[in-house]
C-alpha cells in the first residue's frame, strides 16, 4: 500500500450542505451562462487549507495521526463567507472563489493543516504563498480571456457556518459521484 499515490490530496473544511448550495447557486446565477469556465456543483465545494498533491499510503496514515492529534486543540469555530475574488487576480482569472474572513482561529487551523502535512513528510504546494487567502473555489476558467462579469465580484454572500471538522480529501474514482471524497475526518 505504501507505493499507492493519489493525486490531488488536500486538507480542507467542508461547509454545511445549505451553505454549499447557496454558494453554488450564487456562482451559477452569475457565471453559469459563460462559456470558457467550469462552475462547480455544491457537492464539490470545500475550503482548502493545504494542497498536498500525491501521497503514499504511509503519508496518508501519518496525516491522519497528525490531524487527530492537532485538530481537537482548535475546537469548533464560526466561519463567515463574505466576498468573492479571483486568482491570480481580476482580469487574469484562473480560479474564481468565495472568500472567508481570515482571523486568528482560521490561522491556527491553517497551522494544524501545515503541521500535520509536515508530520507526514508532505510539504504543501502552497505553503509559502503569502498572504494566504482562505477560500472556496466556485469555478475555474478553462479558456483564457473569458470575461468574468462585475456581478460576480459584487456578490456579498454573508454566509455564516460552524466549522466542526477538518478532513483529508482525495479524488473520487467513480462516475456520477462528487469529484472528491473524504478519506478521513477529525472533529475540531
């Protein structure tokens, strides 16, 4: 099992169903008619804390131990999804997202994800990205030059939810299922 490698492994929070539905609806409403981008369905939405890429079976076990040890120290906390944005920036969009408030608890949770990753000898691909922008990816631009309407950037979401668990996600290999599946979760 140690030679198993799953691409696109990441540590994330999963907003509640109603929040994911409202985010997906807002994205579909403002972006759904555009060619050149993929709007994600509610079932695929998550708030990424650390993207790890491929991991071995040993690393996955170590990630589980790291999260189980570190995450309960944070405890459940409120998250506010408030605004929208893009990476790398407006006018050069590749990723369209809904942003959450970055507070001390969110920073502490990011540290949990980074430290659990390091316990597993995984260096997150975006560990040195500063400033870190906590976000939920809503859509990806497939065709450069796709014009994103101002209505997307003007969205004021004001969605509050409680983060109660942190999870390790990997691609789901089965058709007609969510794009990613939770392979391990730990209560905060």
